[in-house]
């Protein structure tokens, strides 16, 4: 059975990442390190032939995808296509807030004082539900809303690509963790944040989604 192979990349470091602030639908540009993150990933993926390239519709994801494509030596794809479905989780009222404070407010009513504790005691999907419950406006996405959106993104990938295709998709850290938690059969530790510029390889076929590897940041070309 042939797969659609997705090289799923977390964007390079941004200023909100550097300041440890909540960054879902809020956006901030890449730092100098973030540009280097993307360029390094581009070198490691330089020999992969991409049939298509996508990013979420955030500046940080678009910029990362473009830098990766600029370094690619095996493809004719010049620009990434936006897929809003692959935006990061929406944190609502907590967008731009210090991350430690926001996750404490979300988790404390449930006996968990941090994101890691929420995921360990409950699940990464529960972290979304707790965030929405803590949001005084209840604008933050819960797990049901989040997955309804994200699955539309996977539907689009299946519609626009054929088995055997290789695609680049630049998205976000919590989204990467959420996908790996859902489809990784418990093989991967999602309590720790994937690194900026890391690569996770997804295999999409008629039976579902498989994780070939997660959070690869090692030097040298990737397969």
C-alpha cells in the first residue's frame, strides 16, 4: 500500500517562543535563531522531492516553509500553499499570556499546575478542554472543536495528493504533539515540546495515519 508521505515541520523559533508566551492564533515573527532553525531543516530535507508544500496561514509557518523550499535541490515547488486548518490550537483569552501562568490557570482546578502535569495526569486533549473552561470568554478551542478543524486539513491533503506523493507541511508544536498523541500508539513522549525546526514524518493511507518518526532534529539528511 502506497502512502502520502508528509514531512511535518515545526516552525522556527519566534519571539513569543523566546519569551515563553502563548502563541496559537496569535503570531510573531521568526527570531534570528528561528531563521537558522528553518535553514538547518532545509538542508536536512534538501534532497527530498516534494510534490507539494503547505503551511498554516501564520507568518511564522509561511516563513519557515519558504526557507525550507529555498534550500531544496530536488523539487520544483516554489512557494507553500496556505492551509488554515493546520493552525495551532486557539488559546482564546490566553493568547500572548505567559505560558506558565496560563497553563496553571487551566490546570489548577483539576490538580495539575502545568501543561506537562495536565498531559501526564489526563491527556493532551484534556488540556484543550481545560483551557476552554478557564477562558472567561470560552473562545479557546476545546478538543472537539480542534479536531473538527484539523481533520478537515487531513481531508484536504488526501484530496489534493496521490498515494506515493511526498509533501512538506509546516505547522506548530502543540499540533504536532496532538497528532502524535492521537496516532502514535503511545510510543512517543508528548509531555516535552518538540524542538523548533524539528521534523515528524507522517504516513497517510486509506487505513489512517501512521507516525514514522517524531521530533527529529539530528544533523544530516533525513529520509
